[in-house]
């Protein structure tokens, strides 16, 4: 009996309506969690590190726990929406001052607009990652 229980498929174990989380999704979430954790460390020398450490740290935690349970979709969506709104606000501030190629220049060549544009890009990455991953995870019961 025990061997039969351990070797059963997801349909037998959880019921036919359950779709397990794929291994590739878990791997992508963990890679993004590590990447966002590295971003937390890189914010140490920023003029305003606390808020950036909080958003990247929250994104790292959300990515790390998202594959575990479906209920973790709620905090991941919350962090993703905060990042999307904040990124849109910052992007709107510099949309007329910058072009995409300016983001790869030295910051002193365009003033503080380059830094704001890069910050908006980082927030956009957080938002896209968390909202797409949350949408996929919400479909898996």
C-alpha cells in the first residue's frame, strides 16, 4: 500500500482537477529570486537604499515562495502592482528627456534622468516577472 501511494501520479494523489507546478517554473522563480537578492546587495551604495532594498527584497521573497502554494499569488501580485505603478510614475517623469540608448550612458552625461530611467526599468522588470509568474501560478491549483 505504501509503495503504491508514493509512486502515484498527480491525478491520483490530488484529484484530476489539479495541475502541478512544473519544474521549469520552480527553477525560473528561484533564479529570479537569486537575481533580485543580488539587486538588494547592489543597492547598498545607492543614495536612498532602503526603499530599493525593500522592493527588490520583497520581489525576491515573493519569487522564492510563489511555487510553494497558490495562496502566495496574493502577495506576489501586490508587490508586482506596487512596482508597476511606481515604475510607471518614474518612467513618466523622464519619458521626454531620455531615449532607450541613453540608459547605457554614464549618468553624468544626462544628469539624474538616467538614474531615474534605470530605476523605472528595474521596477518594470520586477512588475513583469511577478505579474506573469503570479498569473501562471494562479492557474495551477
